[in-house]
C-alpha cells in the first residue's frame, strides 16, 4: 500500500493523541509511494506541523528510501552540474 498524506494525517493525529494521553511517543514510517525528494519535503512539513520538531528525529520518523534513491542522485547531480541526468542512468530507478 502506498502512503498518502491524507490517510497518514489521520494516523499522525492518532499518534499525537496517544502521546498526549500516555506520555509515550510512537514512531512513524510511511510505507511506499514516496519516490522523490520533493515528496519527502511534504512529509517532513506534515510531521513538523502536526507533531513538532522532535518528531523529525530518526528514532520517531523515517522514510524507506530505496525508491527515492535515484531521485536523490539526480538532484545531487543537478546541484553539482546544473543539469538533470536521465533516470535510466541510475541503477535503482
């Protein structure tokens, strides 16, 4: 199943409620569907807005990045050279 922001928003709010009631923070790792660095920024903004800065730490929030690796490589290449490389040049794409 691909993680979507609207569905995950409900889950994140449940995590916040649970933390407020019990004092225990539970981590969150969205599964699938996050393929680009831009999408990752949307997720980071959602987590920070809903749960606060502390929930951006790897112990409480992380991505499965295998699907995002090719995009990160392309973004780095663009940063260094000013050009995007073709997606087929990156083996995990």
